[in-house]
C-alpha cells in the first residue's frame, strides 16, 4: 500500500473547499484546507 498524498487546498469560497476536500479525501489523500493565501503560507 502506498502512502497517501497530502494536498493543501486554498479557496475563499467555503463550498469549493468542501467539494474539493470531500472529493480528494475519498480518493485517499490527506487534506489541509484553508481560506486564504496568507493562511496557506503559515
């Protein structure tokens, strides 16, 4: 079994974050979701 890929999802639209998070996590990826570029860089 291979390790899951960790993906950083950045979007200021909560609905987009939800769709992307659910879709990618259902494919076995680890997800970190944030609502701004500033938070993504921290």
